[in-house]
C-alpha cells in the first residue's frame, strides 16, 4: 500500500497526538528518503538506514512502509503533486500580477514549462527522481508500486491534453480540425520533449559547449507552437505575460516539501 | 584511463596470442558489464562480480580496469560508437536500396531518428545506459571518467549540427539566414527532444494509454522540421525514401556488440 501523505494532510485531522505524530513522521520519511536518494542514488541505502535517519526502530518503521519501493513511489508522487501545486500557484500569481481575469491555453503551457524548468534547475534530485521510472536501466518499481505513480502521471498528462483541446477549440491553434488523439500527442510532445532537454541541465554544467538549454528550450516551445499553428498575437501576448511576471514565477514553492 | 576498445581493434593487431587475448577479454568485459548493469542496475554489482563473470582473478582484472567508473564509461562509449556505426551503415543500405547517389540532410535526420528509435525499443538497457549520465539522480561518473564520454557525446551532437547547417545552406529549410548557434540549438532539439519521448517506451508498456510513442515521435519530427521551414517536397521525398526501405533500416547492427 502506498501512503498518500497529501490526502491524509488535507483530510480532517482527528484530535489526538498520535494522528499528528503519524503525519509528521510520514513527512519526515519523505524528506529523509529524498535526501538518501540524492546522496546515494536508489540502491545505496536500506530501509534500516532510513529508519535510523527518522529516529524509528526498524519494527516501528515497518508499520509505515513495507518496502523501499513503497517509499520511492510515495516520494515520486509527492514530487508530482508539489509540481502540480506549484503550477496552479504560479498561474494564480501571474494572473494577479497582470490583473487579467483569465489566461489563454498557450500562456498556461508556457507557465507549466517555466515551472518544470525551475524544478530541473533548483531541485535536480527531485527532477531526476520524477523521471526515474522512465529512465532507469532496470525497473525501479514493481507493478503494484508503479500503479499509483502511473495514475498521477496520467492525471498530469490529461491536464495537458485538456489545455491542447482548449487551445484548438478556441482557435488559438490554426484550424479547429483534429480530434483528441491529436491533443494527446501534443500533450506528450510538450511534456516529454521538453523533459528530454531539461535532463541536460546537470550534464551541461559538466560538459562545456553541450547546449544552451534555456535557448534550445525556448526554440523548442516556439517551434512546436508554430507547427501547431499558434496565432502570432496569441503567442506574443503569452510570452509578454510570462516575461512581465518573472518574480511571480520565481517564487512559487516547487520545493515546498524540501527540508 | 578509459580503454578504447574500438581504437585497439581497428589498429593493426600485433602478432602474438597475448594481444589478441587482451582484445577478446576487453570485449568480454564489455558484454558482461552491460549484462550486469541491465540485470542489477549500476550499483548492484562489484568489480569482483564482473571479474568472476569473465573468468579473471581480481588481480588480473585490475590490470584492465581500475574502477567501476572506468568500466561504465567504456560501455557507454561503446554503445555510442555502435550507434554511430549503425547510423552510417543504415544510410549506406538505404542509399543502395534506392539506388540514389546521395541523401538529403532531412533524410539523414530521419534515418538517424529511426536508428535511435530502434535502439530504444530493441535494446532498452543500452539506450538507458546511454542516457544514464544525463538522467541519474546522482553523478554516475567522476569528471575524469566522464571526459571521454563527453567527447563522444559532443562528437555525435556536432555531426547533427553539421547536418542542420547543410540543410539550411542547401535551402531545404526556409530562409538561409541564421548562424551556427541556430544549427547547434536545432541539433540539441532534434536529439534530446526525441530522446525524451523515446524514454517513454519502457513505461509505456506498463502504463496503458500513456502515449502512442511512434505517432507522437513522427509528429514531433514533422513539427520541428515544419517550424524550421522544411520544403514540403523535401520532407515528402525523405519520408518516402525511409518508408521504401524498412528492411534496410531494420537490419542494421545497432546491437553489434551484444553477446
């Protein structure tokens, strides 16, 4: 069973010290696991190491988690949720800043991209952990442990598919032809093509001349939107909105759970 | 020091059993290391395990490799080189098949993409190993071990930059404006945006409905080329060339070193 920290936190907390202590422990486990993974990769630590880090006996610890896989899946889901919160938060802040009543779908895509880029730069371990199920040479998670991670990943992708549908139906992309499979393909392209470039960040710091990632990323965004027939004034307006609110984008708590 | 298996192999092999045995041992180490990495990831084995697999005493083994990092770097470089060979080989075969005398830069980009896609599908461990320096949450290689891998990666990227320059100067992309930084950005986009989508292959097999990768990949290629202003007839001709020679693309030895 995968613990859903957020759901527990947002639910009404029953009175009593025990429930609160339990939530605190789960949050501590999350932070400590992330720290261990970033310092020693996925394989370089044991459940006992983690139990010690959070001050629990192995026996007490096993009441929370039965396996490393559960822990890794829980941390991955937490990172995904933080990312979704940061995205919503940033949209809100950018809207407030611009005093606009709504945001075009194209602007939403650019805000999401900016938030994801920040995560990859400021919290490279979280970013790598998020993509680990995709990139590891061996399967990190069993089918059972992967299930809730898949669900969260698909939920994120679906959100992007909706935005693509919205952009197409609002006439912000040229022609209104196409169906939802086009929107789904575009969502996958938007998320995973950018992810491919964002992965270069760490290597880029070590290999001079590899790539100017921010520039290549911006080109990629413009190229995709251009190929989808974005109306020029819609793109210009969205870029202007993002660039007028750099602080609003820079302050959102991508790393809200970082200890 | 990183051993360069290929250079040793292509150099004149001195007479004598010892030199030949040495090359055979290096090739065996390469295969065994790849097998261990695919079965147990990067951390789940020791130098002693690998020595045992290839039938050497630890002492004899240390004469070949001083660290796991050296081994991993050597395997990565071998995969990169195999990929480059497969690309050249495929171009040759597609040209022979079509009885054309040359290939347009756009067709070369599509052949390269097809070869890379095959690697990701048919040899997912090799593909993951290739992208490991990019995607691991911790640094897999020290600066010293990374250096030759960087060199090989940059050489590959430079090859793509040349093709982008060629396409631009030949008027296959619209306008001939732009400089080499544009070509370099396009090379990075072409390689790493597609890599981002290719990484989904393994996860896609486990999560129903995640994405139709082949279709999303083809859209991504068309979208990028379209945004770069590819001439319609050039793209159509290149697609026709690739599609008329599926067997030529399917037979190249991407996994030439696979045991």
